[in-house]
């Protein structure tokens, strides 16, 4: 067929040459227009210089990918002037789905006047889509029918695609030619990044017309989805990619770029989720018989692999390993199988369990006896019993592994292994031998060793307990003496966006031993999380990114059938505007082996790039540089400590490095060595698209070194004007300013920034904006002048400075107060009182009434102005008669099982405990690693007071690591969100303290904030004024007052007690010394 096609093309071309030879005067040379932008070269031509009324116009469009990277969704669109239309069978728009590096594509479109050729006026025909490979050729042939001035042109489009069924498309276009035409020279109207608009000015029947052609690289419309702890898998049958994660969520992709859900979080634990053959409680009922009926929604860390041996044996070839957990340490890794990657998967058996008791094993709740080859506990040896059985969870986690986060992998000989474990238990990360035919445990078990390094049930220990989510990737390489490297990954830190979550990497030449980091340190070493393991990436922010990328982790990795290597992970942002509070998406970054056989990770997520040779001249230049740290921070006071912002360095032509860091660099092929100070980092150079909305292609480098750190570079190509503009675009200024704030004085691209203010409410002092509140609200214009070289950009920022307020308590129950003497601007204030006998404005002396309250108006006159300040305060006696108190010292135990009792927790009664310390005894509510849990303390009849009263107590707070933690003083109208005690308080509170995951900043009724150090005891005084529906709160520690403020009460003011929401994962709330007073 191919030979026949070639013959036809040859005949067509010969005929065309003969016709062109006899019609040279008709086909006069026509001028074309051409442009090249961001690796996309475009030419537009017409076949003649002048057209008659009956002529057909032959428009030729040529597109070439001159970049080193494939481009996606490259299209042309022809916009016609009035009077022209497309001839039927031609297309005004076409799209190339995959346009490979070096590929060429030529298109020809025939146009006619609107009163010619049929009735087709559709100038917006939907484009055909096709894959274009390295050689996409459009060949035209022309045939002239002598006597009728009609030329039939055969245009053949040969498209050679990547897919198995290559296609050749022949388009036959009719082209009529009659008369002479004149064509004006074209002009380049627009040339944006991978977007060019070319205009051809032609004359038809004496009328000038403009034909506009837009050629645009639209790139991949990458649909992002969020999967936590994503495990990536490529189906060897379809070639498609799948990502599976915690809470029964999964997605699929054809290219690792754009994803679609196949199982979503909204129906994760509902019957609508079809990832499993049955509802999860039914699917894993064998496990839930052990965990208990009250344990729900604990399906974590799904991971799938394919087994050729299982397929050959007639078994389901897709093995899914699933964690079923009670939210603490009691967990089971199970196998479910399917004949399709999308499922449904059916439960087969347990693989390994954790935190069981001896009685549970005897009842057959676990598979421990099966693995050990005994029928009952009595058949176990004394040493086995001592090793496998523990008295409680604390003893278990002190020595044995947590059965969570499974990840299967194959060695170079096709043997199947399963790694698992977590930092939550001291047993470390383990590996088991598996049966590739069934997906279950292999009969070939590890022998028991007294040092705890391996045993038949838990397998072999390959790493310490620094991290979680272990994953092993095999990369075959002749750099390894065994022919393969095995890379072990884990994640560590706290899961939240500001928790410092990060990935670490180790390498071995064997699947189940010998893992070390780049520094040569063993993964088994007793070394803290900061310095052990190659840190793949820090939190980071390039200038092209809208938001910082943080908490990158929970990863898996893959070698595709094309040989590309990827790390696949979930990514969050310290800026809530990115994905919402602690929201996340999945990303895939390509990895490469450096010259020493260590994987290095590209700076940007994958967009289809392939490594190709880069000349040294292209590498030389300015770079945004990320120097990834080893240290990580859990909820620092400044969120910018969660990530590294890029700096500018220059790779100079002479091999030196200058700028923010100094050193040397060398390049050999695609291998680069970057030396910063006395540290050397080895990696690779390639071209990637950045993560801006335009996905601009640039040269990047990535390298790692023996200090376990990673360095990234992303080349910049900006003029001084562009640098000034980019620096100006990165400036942020407070929109509302009540206190002094910093002003940026230097841009990352070297600009110098100077500031001016048009209003005395903000005084600029170098890099500080000093806020001086006035008598009325002020709108201040701050002007930034950003200068880079000879180029200057000016930007204005509007800042609101609220009217000055004076810190005078609304309720006074002390014998002395201090009134402000000056305004913020330094003007003297003279105060008068409406009742000097009760509150003397001159001295601040206060006479507390014996009963009732008095309302006093304080009036302040500001010197040198017409400004008068009026403040109304209430003087009242502090309640002093104790009506209820509880310090827990006389208790021997505490129960939280009865609703309406002193303490009650529906789902975490065992987490309410009586503890010793703090001068006696106190109550602690600590749900541990469970999901968020609620508890209530009810004071009872004596404590149910109204009117004017004061509540005093001591508390110690530690916010949970994953969800909001709350503490509230509540009324008898207390209600829960969704009527669920665990979900948080909805209303009926006198005041509420709440903190985001892991934070030490607590908000008061969602307004003011107070910093309370985790685990530190503080004293709280709450003065409730029932008649005014207000409560004045004072929080103090041993060093003094931390907060004082007055908030409004909505609803009842009748006291009930406390409400606590222990936020998910390790929240701790302690209460002591409760006292209620009323006069």
C-alpha cells in the first residue's frame, strides 16, 4: 500500500511540475510571511499575487517545532474577511495533539468568494485532531483542466503517529485559477509565547482583503485532582496510568499530566464508590470483626501492581494492597484483587496486622498463627510469645512495626516484595516476600533473629522509624554492579501544608538490605530525620509560580514502559489560596540518574519533556536557584519558613558561578556538576516547561550531593524592563494596616525599590512603613518605584489605616485604670469623666460599687485639634462568692461514658483520663492518632448560673496535627456542627478558642488571636455580663497577660460547662482548677 501511495504521489508531482512549467506566468512568486516564537516557526503564503472574481485562493500554512521539547495541542485558525469563505472539504482550523520536537506540518486551505462554490458558509468547522510525529508532511499536487480555468489540486497529508495504527490522509482540494492578481507584503501583527498571528494582505477582484492566521500552542489542559498518599501504576495492558490513595480515592491518566477521578472522595465510604466489589465495611468485614463496629472510614494508602504470573495462572492479575486501620495503631494490610485496574477489587486475605493482643490472636482475628504454622497460641514458643505479644498499645509501638502504607515491588528476577511501616511504631520499615501468583504472602519467610531485625511475620527491617509511606523503586542500570538499583523513599514531618512534610531517598543494589543515603549513612541508623536521607525537594517557590509548593510527599515512583522515571506525590501549599486549607493535588516530576547513579528530580512537574542534548552556550546565563534544605519546620510562626524562595545566580561562560551563591560548574553531555562553596552536586541539564500559566520552556538543572541536599536551577531570559516588571509584580503590601509593617526594598531580579507615602497615617522609613492612626479612617497611597538598570516601573498600593482606637476596658472591676496620655501621632489627650466619684479621669482611681453597676462616659480632648474621643465603660463589682469549683484532687478516676455526666465523649471516652501533676490532679483529653473527637464537661446544677458571674480555670492546649482543635465555654444552648459531637461547636458558646492544625495561634470567637504555647498551662478568667450579653476574657501565664478582650454573646448566657474538640492526630487538652463565682 505504501508503494502504491508513493507511486501516486510521484505521478502527481510529475504532473504538477509539467503544469507549473507551462503556467509559469500564472504562478508568479508570492511573498510569504514568517515568524518564530518559543520554538514554534510559522509561515503563511498564498499561491499568487492577484486574484480575479472567479479564482480560488490557495493558502499555505507551515508550522515547525524547532524546540527540543514536544508541544501539545498546536493549532492554526484562519479568520476570513467579509467576502471570502472556505471551500467545502477544507478546514479553517486544525489541531495537532502531539507535535514532536523537530516535526513539520504543512497545511493548504482553499478559499473562494462568498458567491462561489455551493452553499457552505460554515467558516468555523470543528477541527480534526491528529498526532504528529517527527515527519508530518503535506504534499500538494495541481492539475489544470484546460479550457474551463479550473485546477484540481491534490493535497496529501502524511501523518506518522506514535500509535500502532498509523494513518495517511489525502485531501483533494479544488482550486480554480483565472486571471492575474496582486498581493501586498505581509506583516507580523502579533507574536506572543507560542502564539503568532500572521496577516496576508491580498487583492481579489480589485478589492484589498486581509486573511488572518492564528497559530497557537495551547499546551495540555492538565486537569488536576487531589489524592492523598498517591500510588502510581501503569497498566501494562492499556498503557494508561492510575493513581490510588487513602480513603478509597483513585484517578486515571493517559499521560501523567491530566487526570480524571475513577473513585472520588465525596462517595469514598458510600455504596456509590465502585472501587471495591462491596461496601467497604462488607468488603473487609473479616478485619472489622477485629477492629470493631464503631471503627469507620479507615481505608488508607491503596497500592496496585500487576502480576504476569497471576495472569498466566488464571488468577486476577491486579493486586491491590489496602490498609484497614482504627485510627490508632491497630491495623491490617490486606490483599484485594481484580481483573481490571479500575476494579472492582475483592478482598482475599490479611497480609500482616499490628497492635493485637494475645486473646485476639487466639480467637483467630489475625493471621499470625497461620504464618507461624501453628493452630493456637499454646503452640508458640516462649520466645515467640515474648516477641509477638504485648500488654498494651504503648508496649506494642515501642518495639514492633505499624501495619500500614503497603507498597509492592518486583526485583530484577521477577520476585514480588511488599514494603510497609511508619514512624508511628518503633519497629521501623519492613519488607515481606510475596507470592507473585496469588499476591499473598510467600511461604519463603525470613527467619527470626533475636535482635528484632527480622522475623517470619513482620519480615525484614530495612529502615528505622523516621518516616512513613515507604516505597521501593527498581531502576535497572549498568552503573550498578548487580545491574539494578533499588531506591527506597519515605516521607516525614507533619501532613499539613505548614507541617514540613518532605520526602527522603536511599539506595541499594539489593531489594531487602543495604539501603544508604548519598552520604553513605544506613537507613537503619539511629539518626534524626533532618540529616538522614537525600531530601528530594524542599518546599519551594519559583517566580513563575502563583503559590509556594509545600508538604510535598506521600510519594510513589515509577519506571514507565518508555523507560522514563517519575516520582509521584501529593503537593500542598502554605498559601491557602492555592487549594484551600490543607488542600492538595497530585504531581509527577521526572527523575534521571546522575553520573554516580543517584536519582535527581526535575524542578517542574512533567509536561511531556524528553531529555535532549543542550549546548553549553544554552546553559550559560542567569538562573533562579533553589538550594533545598535538610531542616524542616512544623508550623513555624512565619509560613515562609516552610519553603525556599528562588535566588538569582549566574552560570558564567568561564565555568564560575556568581550571584546569590558562588562556585564553579562543569558540563559534559547532559551531566552537570554544580559546586557551591566546598559542596559538590551532580545532576543533569534538560529543557522543561515552568509551572506558570503559559508553561514557558526553559533550561533547567537538578543535582544532588553527598550532604544529601538538592539544588535546582531554572534559566531566566529577561530584559531589564522585564526584570523590573517581574519584581514589581511580586510586591505585596498590607491592604489594612494597624501596626508597622515591612516594605520590600530589593527585587529578586536585582531591582532597587524605593517608596513614597501621600499621607501622614503611614510614614516611610527605608524598608519600614510606620503606621500612625488618625482620628478618622485614612486611605493612604504608597508608591513603589522599581528600578533595574535604566528601566523603571512604578506601582501604587492603596492601604487603609483604621481610625485610632484606645485600649480602655469596657468592663472595669479593678480599683485603678490607666488612660492613654497621647494619640499615636503624639498629641496630648485630656480626659474627663461623667462621674468623677466613681471613676476619676485625672488619677484613674475607681470606686467599685457595692452592688449593681454604673455606666461612665469618658471624654478625651486631643490637643491642637477639634478631635474629641468618647468611650463608655461599665464599673461593676467582681463576683466573689464561689458557687461551683472542681480541682479533681479528690477523684480516683474519671468516666466519660455517660451523657450528662461531669465528662462525656461519644467516641473517645477512653481518651478522657485523670492525671497527676500541676499541683495535684487534672483531667486530660487526648484522642491520640484518631480522627477529630469531641468531649463535654458539664458543671451540673450548681454551676448553671446566669446574670453577672465569673468563671476561672487553668488549661493546657495542644492543637491536633490535621484538623481544627476547639475549646469553648458553653451555655445551656450549646449545639454541634451537623449535630455531631466530633465535628465542632456550632452555637451556644460564651466564647470559643480555635486553632488550625498544629498551630499555637488561637482565635477568640473567630476574631482576635492569642498565642498559647503548646503544652503550657495558662489561666483563664471569663467575666460574663448577662444583661449586656458580653464576656470579658483574660488569658495569662506565669510571665503575665497574654490576652484581654470583650466579645458578644449570641443567645443564652446561662452557664453549662466546657466543650472540647480534639483535632485529628495527637491533640491534647488539659483542664484544672475550675471555679465559678457570683455575687
